[in-house]
C-alpha cells in the first residue's frame, strides 16, 4: 500500500549520484531527504517494497497495524524530530500520549506522566522517605542530559556516568527497591536490564520522553516514514524500493558506488549505510577494511529481538480499563502491550479495536529450528496472558498475526532481528558505539548501529547529522 507512487523504476536510475543511501529506515530517509533538499543528487535504495524499516505499518482486513514502533519521542516543535520536520517543510499530525506509559508489576501499577515535574511529584508522594533523593536524582539526570546533548566531552558528569550502568546510578541515589524498579521499568526501550544498560543511554531516552512526551503519528507509523520519503522525492531525490544493494565497491579505500541485486552498478561519490553494521562491513564490502575496525565489529554484541503479536478485535471488546505500557514478570521478562485504536480510532473501521504486544523471548536465535512452531506457541501463550487483563479476549478476536525475530530479520536484515542495533551497554554507548564516519573514505553510517543510538528520535538525529557531515565535506 505505502510504497505506491514513491518508488522510481530501475529503468529510471541514473548512472551516477552524489550520494547513495542504502536502506530506507528512518535514519536513511532523513539523511536522503536533507541531502536532496540541499541539492545533492541522491538515491535511497530499499530492499522491502515500502520505506520505513521498523517504522512501517501493514493492513490486515479492517485493521492497520504498526509493524514495530508504537510511539516516537522528540516530536514537539522545539525537539529534534519537530525541528527536523520543520526544516524539511513536512507537516504531520501527532497524538500526544499522556500518560506516556504505565508500568504494570505483579503487585502494583503506576502511570508515567508525559512531564518530568509531574512524574517527580507523583514519585515523591508515593515514596515520601525518598523525597530529597528524588529531587537530587532528577537534577542530576537533567544535568547529564544537557551534557549529552551539548556533547560536552570534558564534562565531569558525562565522564562519571560513562563508567556507570543505570542500575549502579540508581543505587547511588536510592534505598527503596520498589522505587528503583519503577525508575528502571522502561529499560525494555533499550533492551538491556538496569545493571547492563548504560546510564547515559537511559538518560537520553527517558529525559527525552519525559521532557517532551511521546507521540503517535496520525494514521500509523508508516505515515511518519512516508513523509520523509515524499520529502526526498519532492526535492528531486530518487527512492528505489524492492531492490537490495549487494555490494559497496571501493577504489583505494574510497567508495566508488554500489551494485544492486540485479547486477546494476550505480556510481556514487558518497555512500550512507543505514543498514546493519555487520552486513555493511562483512557482506557488502569485498575489499579489506582496517583490520582493527573489523576486529572491533566482530567483538560487538547485538541488542535483543522480540516476539510481536497483532490482534484485531471486534467493536464489542471492552478496553476501557486497559493500560498501555510495560507489563513486567519476574526474571527480567516483560511485554509491552498497547491498544493503538484507543489513541487513533482511524486504524480500524467501525469501532473495531487493536491490541499489539512486543514480548521478550528466551530462545536463542541461532538455536531455533522451527520458527513457525515458535510463533504458534508464543501466539497462544500471549493471548492466554492477555486474558487476565481483557476478559473473554479470545471471543473478540477477528484477526491474529505475529512476528518472530526471524520475521524482523527478513523485513529489515538487522542481524538476528536486533531491535536496537548494538546493545546499549556501557562499552557500546557514546564513543563505544561505531561513529558515523567510517574508516572507508566517503562511507558514513546513519541509524541505530551508530551514534547516538536506537529509537526513532535518535536515528532522526543520526540521519540529519550524517547529511550535514557530507554537506560540509562537499563544500
Ligand atoms: C519491536 C520493536 C519496537 C520498537 N518500538 C519503538 C518505539 O516505540 N519507539 C521508538 O522510537 N523506537 C522503537 N523501536 C526501535 C526503532 O524502531 C529503531 O531503533 C529504528 O527504527 C531503527 O531505524 P534505522 O534507521 O536504524 O533503520 P531500520 O529500521 O533498521 O531500517 C533499515 C532498512 O534498511 C533496509 N536494508 C537492509 N539491508 C539492505 C540492503 N542490503 N539493501 C537495501 N536495503 C536494505 C531494510 O529493509 C530496512 O528498511 C522498536 C524496535 C522494535 C524492533
């Protein structure tokens, strides 16, 4: 549905572009849109038949489902996504989500307001013995956030937290275990639990959501991706869908162009890779790249992948008490459950409702032999789990679909269906993450395998930053 009219045909390809972007994930689309707007002859090549990567939607009968992304940070007009949309002249409608999420634990639940001061006060009322520590924590968190945003490399705050996991940071402020569990309750957004995830990564993500709220693009997340694809096309850039790049060719360690799956060669002065870093350096480049860099990539660890469930429900289902957010179970297992039609009823016809679930899985990707069997088993278990929160759920189901890590891999080619590129651990955040500039001349990376990190807001920033780097070099 969504790719219609946005793609050029292979016969319309030019021999040579200033920039070829591999992958039409949000990071690639943003880079391409800025480069085209600033007059660079730009081509974005995407293997799927729609743009957006994880930020896509699909239709099943009366329902439009979002494939993966359920909300986006930084969309108000002064934040990164809002400013990016304005610069590109894109107008998009969003629903602001408040509470931004709820945290549901086996013995209690708590709503997280989309405003840092309200959140702070609600925590102070709930945990009066920790009142002053809560104030100190949020002041420090905001100070750290400013240091990250201003890239103040010499800031002692930034240097201190480079060495600390978020769990250690929380221990240094609080005694109350329940409070620490609440403040870590959204770790699923970065995929690594409190004592593994970088405090800097958590700060960047949480403060961004708490300062600016969480936003849902009207009509579904595909509309967000399509808006950048359209901007690229309106500025004279080309988007080629349903085509895979199978090689980046180099001359004297400098990019010279790309080869497509049909054998077509396209020359390019610059290449932006918006795709998996392992794929970029191990599969697409056939020449030898700096051995130290290759060793570093081989030693890095991907973020986890998930099981996803999509349910289309008849209009009689009662979701009035249903809460969107993280449903936690013991042993660091969680499910992110949402009902997108409660935010945007236009996603389904005639009052129908949707529930979607993102769930952790214990299976190791390389050990799964029967993906179909796993999908069926997890579908059944997850529906049974939801019955505790939505009585008689099964009776209301009109459409069921599901995705495993293998599905996520198939649609995006992220290694093992990694949700967030590299895991957001201490050694893979900030300078530990691969930088946008690579050891290959004129080859850049944009997206969640590079800086600043995962999430739509971060990859918008990454794509914009890479476009600026190329525009500055090109002067
Ligand atoms: C289940 C799930 C839920 C999430 N929820 C949220 C959320 O609510 N909010 C949020 O902000 N973030 C969320 N994220 C994270 C977020 O979606 C990602 O970090 C972000 O979208 C990644 O964008 P990207 O630009 O790096 O590229 P990707 O989305 O990874 O896209 C890369 C693109 O490159 C294409 N490609 C790959 N190889 C080739 C090739 N050789 N040739 C041509 N094309 C190629 C792929 O098909 C794909 O379209 C979620 C992720 C998952 C998996």
